C-alpha cells in the first residue's frame, strides 16, 4: 500500500505488484483497490505481458477462473494480431506465458501430472516465464511430498521477484528435511528480506517462531 501510494506508476506496474504480493503473502487488494484487480489493469497505458503473467497466476491461486481465462484470451489475441501484421513477429514470450498460465491452472486444480508436462520445458528459460515455471515446479514437488526435488527448484529461484518466495519455501523445506542449521540460515535471510515490512504478517511471525525454536 505504501509503495502504490508513493509513486505515480502505470496500471501494468501495479498489476505486477498485486501479483507479487499475492504470491508471497496470499493477499488480494481490498477496498477501492479491489476494483482494479482485473485484467484491464494490464492494459494501462498499453498491453503489458509481464503484468498479465503475474496477475494471471494470482487469479489462478484465488480461483478467479473468469479473470484467468480473460488473461489467456488477451495473451493469445495479441499473439494472433502480431502474427497477422508480420508472419515473423516475435511472439515467443506471449506463447510461453500462455503455456505457463495454462499449466499453472492445472497445478492449482490438483492435476499434478498434467501440470508437470506443461511446466517442465519452460523451466530452462532465462526470462520471467522460466522463473515462474521453476517456482511452480517447486510448489508441485512440495505437493507431491518430494522435498529434495522441491528444494532444487527453489534454489534456482533466489533472484529478483522470485527471491522472497523461494527463500521462504527453502526455510520450510530445509526444516522438514531435518537440516536445522540450513533452515535457520534461510529463516534469517527471510527476516532480512522482510525487515522493512509489516511484522505481523503470518509468514514473518512464522519465521520468528521458527528461529526461536531452532536456536533453543
């Protein structure tokens, strides 16, 4: 809220922040901001594929399937339009984002096998889609109870937008794997990352409680 109040930023940038906050904290905009939690945000001032990627994932997590489908339709629509204008137009990112969001929907809905087939080939990309895919694979392996495999995916996600979520999950998984010293380092790192944020958020409280438990 402080970030959005302090800067005159485009709707696309706001959408990215909404999606990022939802991924880590599980929150959705409230009050007046709630009316902006729509795919239209990603068209301000013009089409923003990154915004659609972040918001599309948030819509899936919140099971807002109409909005999720609208994001897919817009990504696909822009790809078609660009190809119609130029048969050699670069629509690789748009197609990859569409593939990711389609696979992520199946993950949220519990179809892990189908989700894996859609996410696996995306994991090696060096862009935001690849990073989203690696996080999602970590989420999927955690759901399957494959802790070491999940850790491997989250270890490769410790930069940029992906870092807070990756560090949080690495702390949880390292403790579950019976490696308390490793878990303690990740919990400490998470508290450093979030030191200027709201200290009563459940994940921050969880980190503080874990550190107290691990240092006894």
